[in-house]
């Protein structure tokens, strides 16, 4: 995740308010206005002196930036930087900040050498793009490749503890969380964005499944649903594979009747099978191969649904190379 700083020099209270509402990591103002910002909201406030600016006008400027960073300084490259000099610097340092004056430059900065800078310093002229920049650099997690699976079995399994994940975000149609019995095969469980005559929509909620299930998390990690708690960032995935972050507001664990859903994906190496336990209720939905939410109550053997397949092998949620069989 990238760090986004908004630079308000000269000081502009309206732009600072916009920055706070946008969710930046920090704001940069002159020393005389630090207290003014702290009075507006709880946010990290830094001064220009904390991040020395280096302008890249000649080859020797690269060496100045590199030396400063290696000496422990938070160097920021002045706006107008070009890609090749930035690549030269990124190849030799672990951290780098770039000034950006609009959305396009911020996205470019974040992707140079497929790694990008760690920090984007948005200038006042980029204020109109600030919310979009923050959403893309701090919430978006890129695109994930999903697969189409065929449902092979749907079985009632009695009562179990299931986990409702209530986020502090409003999710959209097509979005949900990847849940499964195995880290190698997870089902796209849809958020409760749909209403019916008996229950209103709860678009902030994913009724995710049984307590023991794996949830795909940011940073190529997994966690058990039972381990989720308020304040945890979870991975939200769309039917098109687009991913983003949402923060858990609360977790509800309750005893409910459950279904065991099994599915399979045909691969070049044969058939891969997976399964998931979901609550037996009309409001619980998976995602069809058309991107539409499908209730588990109307789901049938042979239906096509969206899943994510992977290689098995996790230890405390982190990917490892080990022979593991999960059923």
C-alpha cells in the first residue's frame, strides 16, 4: 500500500479539510500552521524540512537523491521528474517519494519498475484528484484472476457457527469476499447488496461462512474467519477480479443452519475441487459466471460460479512451500 501525503504550502484550510476527508496519511504544511491542522483532525503533520526536495535536472542529481536516502533522509523528488532517472534511483534504494500534480502522474509514480515509489506527495494543483488518488493507491489491490467453477454438490449439514463480516464500507453488486475450506480453492461470497420482500439489503455485510473457513486477505495472505475483528482490513473482490480494501466494523458469530457447497474447476493438470460452508438462507449468495449474485437457496448442481484457485500451503496465513492436502 502506498503512502499519500498532501502538501498544502502555502497553507489553505479548505484544501486541508479536503485532504482529511480524502483519507491521506499525512499533510505537509509550514511550521507556523502545524497546530492549525492538528486542530482540524487527528492526522500526521509534517513540515517541508522533514522531506528535503531534490530536483532532477542532471545526472549528478540522482546521486544526491540516492546519497540522501541512504543517509536516512526522506527525500522527495520535485515535480517534473522523468521515468528513467526515477528508475535509476529506485534500483538502488528501498524507499522513495515523488511529488505529483495530478492523478495520472500519481498512478505513474506508483507503478514505475512495477514497484513504484513508496510515497506520493500530492501538490495543491492536484487537489481535485486527491480522493481518486487515495482510493486507487490505498484501497485498490490490483486485479485478481478468477476462475469459473461448476457446482457439484449442495448438502444440508445441520447447525454451525457462521461469521458475518460487517465492514465500514458500502459494497456494490458483484463484490464480496473469497472464502473456502482450503487456501487453494475459495468461493466468491457476495455481499448482502440485494433486498427481498422480507429482508432489507445490508450492503456493508458479507455473510462469509463457517468460523473455520479461510478468507483471502490483502498482501497474499489468508486468515480464519473466526480471527477477524474490528479494525482489520479485509480483501474485497469483484466479479471482474478488481480488488480493494474494506475495514471490519464488527464481526457477528452466531449459530445457524449451514450448507456444504462443493465445486470443481477443470485445469490443464486435471480437476481441482473445493468446498465451503455457508449459512442456509436466501440472503446468502455466491457469484455466477455472469457476475450476478445467486442465492444458495436457488443454487443448483451444474451451475457456474466464480472462484479463485491457488496452490495450497499456508502457515499463519502466509504462503509457504510445503506438501499440504486440505479437504
